[in-house]
C-alpha cells in the first residue's frame, strides 16, 4: 500500500488551498476518481493540486465546488495563481506552470526568439525595451525567472519541443550586438545538436496568412486538455476551447510544412552565427 503523503498547509497559499481541497474531498467520502469525474482533467492532475504543486484552473475549481457543495475553491483560486506567480506577468504565470507538465511544446515565433530559447543577454534586451522603468533589481528578477524556465531542457526527453522561427529573427536582429547575437544563435544550435529541440526556419517568401503575425505557443499534456497561448508585449491570452485549439493547431501545421527542413534550418542558424562572429554583420 502506498504511503500517504501529508500536506504542510503552512508552506504557502497553494499548499493551504490543496490541503483544504483534500480535506473537503475526504469529508465528502470521495476518491480522487470520483471528484474529478465529469471534468476534463485526470487523477494525477488533481493530486498535484492537493499537494500544492499545480494551480487549479477556474473551471476545475467550479467543478469541485459543485461536487462538494462548497463555494470556496472558485472564490480562492485567483489567490493561488497570484501566490505562484513570482516575477512573471500575471497573464503568463499559469503558462510557466503548465510548461513544466507539458508532454509536447510547439512554438511559432515571428518577432522574438521564444523565452525558453533566449540567452541572458537577449532576455535583458527585451526587458529593457518593454519595461524601461524597471529598477535594475526588478529587471534582474525577470531575467532570472526567464532563465529558470530553460531548466526544462535538463530533462533529456520531456517535454518534446519544436519551434518554427521566422527568418527575420536570424537575419535582422534589432536588439543585440553581433557577438551577443552569435551567442544567441549558437545557444539554439547547441540545443538542436543535443537532440533536445527541433527548429525550423520559415523563409521570407513563405506563406503569409493572418496568423503569421502573432506568436503561438501550444502545449499537450498527459492528463489535461491541450491549450494554445498567444501574447503581445503587455498582454497574453490562453485558449483551451478544443475546437479553437484544433483550428490553431492546423494553422501551425501548415506553417511547419512551409518551413525549411530541420537539417537545413540548423545549417542556416549556424552559418548566421558564424557571420555575426566573423563576417559582414560586424561593424
């Protein structure tokens, strides 16, 4: 028989919330299976919420209130989200947690290198540009939080990560010095060479459709519905409606089909990095 793991509700808001959820579930005489029944989520997902390791989505909080006859969990889940946010923007905090659980991550990036692939210099440049009034301490906290996300790639197998990048990101970077740009491209190439990620470059003359103007970030999971996320400099939107996610997924697949093959894309990235270090990009 598995040993029951106790929850320390004093460790933080998510743990307090999770402990209360388990208390109410057991008080009602329900198993994890029974409480999750009728939702889109799995048993493992619910167990992780009870232990304070995952935030609870609003739809699942409402489901728990309905089954348990309470009104607490939907009212309080926003407090849990804020408590787990850290240095990330409120609209992005849930995505940071979700990518730790993702089985696959797919990215289309048209204007900036994805956060998971950024070097420290690139992240600093973006934050200076988008948050010019940040103190040095605030900016550094944001950069550190972004760098910490890349620890996902320490796992040799999960998540599977595939990025389609517009050629303009490689050819005409506005943010970095040539040396820093070479470092950014070499960083991506090294991840590819480790077989940790797959990248494709969409050429300048690739298909142009409305969705190519917005970044897209897809995640699939083992025990929860897939989602797509898109954002601008100061806002983000998470989409989990199945039919809408499917439409965006098909759009992404068409972009990927129009992009250069992974092997050709890697050659292009490495050649561009060499040019930034030694060639025409240097002043």
